[in-house]
C-alpha cells in the first residue's frame, strides 16, 4: 500500500508462534530482556547492528519510527523455553507495483543472544516470516542482505534456503566496530515464490532435529 507517496505494509505486524519461538510486535515491554540478551557475548555479533544494553530503548524508538513511516515491521523473538525476549527480527523494505500489489519484502534487522544461537530459533523464525510473506501477502520475492564480510551471517542465510545473488558495493551503512559513517558492501540473497515450497519443506525437516 502507498501512503503519501511512500510504500507500506498491508496492516500491522501479527504475532507468529511456532514450537520454539514466538514473534511478537516489538515494543518497550521487551527492553529489559533485550538489554540482557544483547550483552551475553557481543563478540558473536561482528558486523551486525545490536544495541548495547544502555541503548536498547533508543533502538526500539528508532524501529517504532520506521514502523510509523511504513518501512518496517519489527518483532521481538521470544524463546518459548524461557519466555524471554532473546533477539529481534523484521519484515522491512516493502516494494509495491503500480497496481498497489506488494510483490517483495526483505527479512532483516535480525540478531539473537549467544545462548539462542544454534537452537533452531533462527530457522523457525525465518520459516514463519517467509511463510507469512509468501502465503499471506503473496509476494513474489523475499530478500536477505548482510555485510559481504560477514561469513557467519552469509552461511546462516544460505542455510535457510536463500540463494546468493551477488554483492552490492557501498550499499548501506556499516555496523562494524570503528566504521561509523562508512558504507559497507552488501551480499544479497533471495527466495522467489517458485522456490518457496522446496524451501519450506527443507526448513520444516530441519526443525525436526531440535527438541521441543
């Protein structure tokens, strides 16, 4: 949908629940848990934007401003094992045809506490975000991007079924330590609608490996 010349999402962020994680629309009620999660082991984030504990409220304010602009639908990732928020992820960058149909979105602004990495939460969250995009919004394409130097993130994106398309040079702001104000090269991945059934089946099979 387009408001005042800007593209926007059709509706607000829904709550999405699986067996390992619940995705809730991000709000300040998640700040205390996220402040703890963000400080577990900052060495695991590398090139990813994760606010330090003291900046979590400002980080949430920034995301809510993007919501108001129609550019972002952010979620707190709630571990069902603990009931705690352990990270953030989002649908963002909606792209709309002249007809008004939403045809593409990006999944991004994703991070997880060290203790939640490798637990299946990322895979299940991606499954739910992709499923909502392809089966509710009926998009033709989902994008994922990361700093081209971030080997850990690139491997994680490929592991959920996205295909590497190339590198966009000087594409967006760098979040690497010591690189404030600099631009990064972004590695671009995607899933298109014809690939979605195979990607969905592979993610569902992968999730059977994790204890419920």
